[in-house]
């Protein structure tokens, strides 16, 4: 019961995150229109190369939305190839870094891809640890094992009733004559009965 509750809570958090993401995307509407420098009592944002702070926020919103979707996909992916998703995550982190860099320096200086690894590597380690904590992959493999057991049980249950009755009678007869035969012969006959069931 505790495990099911824990799984349900994890699923609810992932679901809430997916539902909130589109609303977070529209946060760029908070920025003032047609202003290149946004000053408040707490911060000052310069749009730099971009024509306005709102446009700069819109570009960052697109990048962060893509990064968030890729991250959620990585966390909830059930396949072994999910590590490949880290490549587009690295690319999105690089694009975000470039956007911050362009605001500060313009396109005069180039931002190298390896520089973004200073953020990409810790972020991917965080995702891997969080993925292990959420346990979607483990749960999937557990379900696969349960499916295999269910399939084998289904095969067994599909044995024709007459064959089942015959095997049951043979098993009963074998138990009666158990005392009169050697352990080796008894085991051989048991294996033969088991093979009839598994076929």
C-alpha cells in the first residue's frame, strides 16, 4: 500500500509539472513592451542585442520550455536509450548560455560549446540522480517481469482440461508409488510431468 501511494505521489508531481509548463511559458508577458532596459527596485535587465526585454524573455521562455520538456521526458522515459535525450538537453543548455552571452557581449565574441558543459554536466548529474529517485525505469522492468510471469501462467491455464486431468492423475499415481521407486526415477518422472505442463 505504501509503495502504491509513493508511486501515485510521484506520478501526480510529474503530471502537475507538465500542466504548469505551458503557463510558465507565458511569463514573458510580465516584461514591459518596447523597452530595452527594465529597471526595478530589485533588479535591472538589459536586453542587449535584442530589440526589447519582452522579446528577450520570449526567446528564453522558448528555450526553458524545451529544456523542461526534454528533462521530463528523460525522467519518465522507460527505455534504455533514454541517455540519448541528454544530447538535445546539452544543445538547449548551450542555446540558453549563448542567449545570456549575446546580451552581455553581442555577436562580437563567440561562445564555445565546451563552455556550456560547466552547466550541462551538473544538470545531467542532477537529472540522473532524480531519475534514480523517481524510479520509473525500475518500475518498468518490474512490470516486464510480471508480464512474463503472467504470460507463462496464461500458457499453463490454456492446457486442455482433459490433458490437465490426465497430468493430475499421473501426479497422484506418482505420489502413491513414491515410496517404491528411487529418488532419481521419481525426479525424472516429475520433470516429465512438468515438461508436459510447460509445453
